C-alpha cells in the first residue's frame, strides 16, 4: 500500500470554457475562445464550447456527484467575461451570483474550491481594443479583475491560481496560432508571456496588500512542463535537455523565484525577450506561495542533428524550436495516449526533482495530470482500465518523489468530466466521468470509483504488472 502524507490534497480540475456552455447567458460577454471556435477551420471537429457539458445549468448535480465521490478539493476557473463582460468596468451581478453559489455548495459538501482566475478565455473586448496580452497595459486590467474576485470570493476561497499555463497562451496562442487568439509569430510569445508575468505580479501584490492579511489564503501560478530526458550521455544532449526545460518552465518559474529569465533564453532570444524593470522584478520575485504544476508527458531531447528524424507532437515541441536548438523524439517502446503524448511515469519524478533543486524546495501542487483515451460506454459504464493504469503508474512515481524529499502537497486530476478539449474539440476524453454531449448525461467511468478509493485511503495498492509501470529510457544508454 502506497500512502500519501497526511493533509495531502486530492482533487479534480476543470476550466470555465471547457465545461460551462451558456456562452451568451447570464450577462456573460464574449471571450476570445468564443470568437476562435466560431471561426471555421480552427477546431478539428468544427465544435464550439457554446453548450459543452452545460455545467452552467448542471452545477448543482455536478457538485453533488463530486461529493458522492468523496472529492475534497475541486479546481475550476472563473470566466472573466461572466464577471466583467467587457473585461473591465461594471461587474455583472449574475456572474458573481453563479460563482458564489457554486463556491457555497462546494464548501457545504466538504469540497475546497481552488480557483483559477485565467484559463485562457480573455474577454473579447480586451483583445479587440487592446491587442490582449501583447499590450503591457493589460497587466493592470487583470489586476483589477483579480481584485474583484478576491473581494467577492476571497472570504471563502483559500487557494488562488492567477494563470493557467502561460506557456500555452504564449506558444500555442501567439506562436503557432493553434489556440486563441490564433497569432503566428516568433516574438509575440515572449511579449505575451512578459505581460502575463507582470499581471501575475500585480495581482499577487494586490492580494498580499489588501486581502491576504484578512483572508489568509494562498496564491500561485500554474505552469505546465513536460520532462526532457537527454537522448544520449553526450554532453551536448544533456545541455539540450536542460535548455529545453528552461525554455519551457524556467521561462516562467525563474522570474517568480529568481527575478530573471534563464540565461540561455537571454542569450538565444536576444532583443526579442523583454527586460524586467526594477519595479517589475521586485514585484514578481517571490510572488507565489506554492508551485502549481501541470504535467502530461516526457520526450527525449538532443542537440539538433541535421537530417535526424524529429518527432513533432500534435502541439509542437515545447517552445520556439529555432531559439532552443533542441530536437525532440520519443522512445519507440513508449506507449501513447490519444493525444499522442508518451506515457513515461518516471518523467514526472525527474521533473519534480528538477523543480525542487532549482527553486529551493518550494511546496508544489500538481494542478493537472491525466490522459485521454477513446472511452466507449457499454452496459451503462465505461471500463477505462488504461486510465487507471496511467494514474496508478504516475501516482507511484509522484509518491516516490515525495519519499525522496520533494515537498508535494496535492494532486488534481485532469479532468472531472470529459469536456471541450480546445482545438481537438470533443474528440478527446480526459474525464473521470463520460459525458454524452447530446443528452448531457454524465456516466462515471471505472476510474472514478478507483480515484474515490485513492482519496478515501489516501493511497492505493499498486497494480501488479502495470503495463505502464516499467517504461524504458531512463536514461537511454545508447
Ligand atoms: C492543459 N501542450 O492544456 C490545460 O490546462 C487543459 O485545459 C487541457 O484540457 C489539458 O491540459 C489537456 O490538454 C494543455 O501542448 C494543452 O503541451 C497543450 C499542451 C499542454 C497542456
């Protein structure tokens, strides 16, 4: 039996645009994701989040079903445009009422709300009028929105996440253009990221000055990072793997903990990388109470070898490739989820150690981890044994990292229910609950009962012969 530390937080995660629907109800303004999904060709199945899981109308039953599973924490995001329909100015009371009631019901059911302020659904007006995150001025607009949320919900919300995965906003939204706002550029990712870091800093300063002393909550940012394992023992490949993680995670976490972008980024990106003013640096350094981490996969990294086979994942390779000079690949024996992401459980342990070492042993919370598989209902349930095997294998490595000294405080599974998977539309299912998008009916998969058991026991008995348990490539010796 593997047991987790007492007080370990177990939860599931979702985000507003992916589950709520009701895109034009309750006084909500439009967001960049409403505009993006309504642009032909952007989403592989032509779908939108207009209705999605219809959580906006089913939130009560959803809370009750979460409670029945024994969940003790739930991470969700606020749709900025429900609270401030044009991003700033007058507050929409219906939006406040919706989230307030949700928070109350969760607490009433013994579920702690972990609230993300920004999970990518920027009010469309701010994109059109200000150019979104490309405008330095958006930082203070975000701060003011954050202050409304602290004011309205901070008496009950004790865990705040300012931003979900700024890397995705920067690279997929402003570099590759496959996520909203759909821009393609080699310098805009760095500019957007810079505004986000400044916005985070300002919001945290506001929280700490005006709310935290009274409300006593914790605040942080959530960053995503895959692990990069050196392809060979060659020194150049080790350096490439290190560079890849610095370009992925150090880009955001270095400013938060060290007040500066990684050296390798400053050297390689040069004039396209913005510079922090002394004030910004002071504001951003030390601006999180916990390290939020989303982790999904691992790849080998090597120095670019001309002509070598390169693996491209569905979402590109972790940054602006030319800036990094890193070539990614996967071990031929690695199995993959339906996202095309390799299942390499030991990668999460290595990444946790990397974070622990580089940032001085911070408290870490895994705010997302999970997998998509083609889950087909049959006989009233979905028997998703592969998801259980995935979770069993990843949680075993996560537990080992804790044993080895990493200060890991919690684990949130992505996701509570199947939902709108961004540019993949409804073609990828990450949920513990299967969702029928024509009827809205939720059906717990086998993994939901398994995860309930983990929470109830604060641990689990590892699966024997887990097909994802003994994964090669650590490190690759040839
Ligand atoms: C995260 N990548 O997105 C998000 O926080 C969720 O909203 C999303 O549903 C989940 O992971 C599953 O995709 C990511 O390309 C999207 O590396 C893309 C990447 C990583 C995370």
